[in-house]
C-alpha cells in the first residue's frame, strides 16, 4: 500500500487518542469485572474489524487480508504472552486492583518496542532481501524450541527473574510492600523501587523477547510497515482487557503452545519459499487467503483439543480424590 505521511500521522494520532481514552477510563485502580473486560474486549475487536474493512473499502483487498492475517497471528501470540503475565503477577503477588495499571504500562512498553523493531525490520528488508532466509530459519527454530519448552514446562508454573531485573533490584533496592500506584519511595534517605515498578520492568523486559518472535512472524505475512504496525497495535491494545476476561481459561489452553509452534513453523516455511521465489527459484508461493485459513484452522483445532484435554484431566483428578473413591 502507498501510505502518505498524512495517513501515518492520522493513524498514530487516532491510536494515541484510543490509548489515552483507555488510560483515562482505567486511571483509577480497581478490580476489573468480567463484564467490563468483556465489553472492552469486544470494543477493541470491533475497532480492529472496522479498520480492516476500511482498508478493503478505501485501499485494496490484499491489504485488508494481510491486516486480518497479521492481526489474528499477533493476537494469538499475545494470548500466549498472557501466560507469562499471569506468572509474573503471581510471582510478585500483585494486588488485583493494581493489575490493570501494570498491564496498561506493559502494553505501552510493548507498543514502543514493536514500533522500533518494525522500523528496523522494514529498513533491513528494503535493503537486504536475503534477510527473509534468516527470518524464516529463525521462526522454524522458534517453532521447534516452543515445542521443546512446552514439553519441559508441563506442570511448572513459576516465573524466573532475568539477570537485568535482578541487577536493577540489587542496585536500587526494593520496598517490602506495595505503596499504591507509586513506583519509587524514600526509605532511610534513599530512593528505592516499589514492587509495582519491578513488576512493570519484568513485563517490559519480557516484551522484548515477545517482539523477537512476533515481528518476523508478521513480516512473513506482509512486508507493508503500515499494516505490520497497525496489526500489532490493535492486537496489543485489547490485551489488558483480554487478560481479565480469559485469565481463568488460560490454564485450560494446554495445547496453545503447540498450535503457535505450527503457525510459526508454517510462516517460517512461507518466508523461505518467498525468499527463494525472489531469488528466481520456481517454487510455490503461499497466498494470504491460504495463510489466513491455516492460521484460523490451527487456532480452532488447538482450542478444541485443549478444552477436551482439560476436561478429561479435571474428570481424572476428581475421580482420583479420596472422597470419590470412598463413594
């Protein structure tokens, strides 16, 4: 798509207004109800849908299809990110009324990081077409690694702090309790971090790792920086509400990592085929409609098998309880 500077400015301004409205509505710490989370999740998905159809109406069908394929892929990867967010919240015992503030800041950090990576990725792709081989190989490796980690982490549910986070905590010190929405406090004449600040740093640093997977994935579906950026933005902006809406269901999506590994592997192969085609090799090229169908199909199958497996596991646990045996 040929996107003018004016459209870029208007899009960023529009997204800024939406983020500002979201921040204004959720500025007061509170426990987010299922109803509130459901309404806002539906609003963000509706806005993404309207934007996608707007691309079709004012632009072209190709751009619209690429947006929806990118949005669905980024949304599914974001849901996987929620698993880590849940572990971080549990690790630092974040009070329920402060969780929405943590997630809002985390989403803002993610948006900034994605924008930086997208700009860098678009520049590299424009100058070095062979980078598609690297992106493709990286996604295939990531898919394999994701399967290995999913097998190893079965039954494990603890977040481990990275070295950067540990070094920050050691250097500045951390308060022993939360102090509302304050990020720093004075203690014995020294300015130290609050646990809330540490949680935000934890989510921010993990967002860097998430971006390393998601950016090559969406560039495998479209090389248009405008579509890459907007698809990421809409996928991330509803993440906070989605956390509260499906927080209890996350543990039931036991096969999600396997589904995401299939999607990343598929896009990796698509990237390699695209690179070969660009190099003059006659190979089949996977179209966007086919990509969209595969992505949606894998997610639907993964969700169904996850729910079935979770139900069987729950029934087995109930049957194994002493009271069930005695009965």
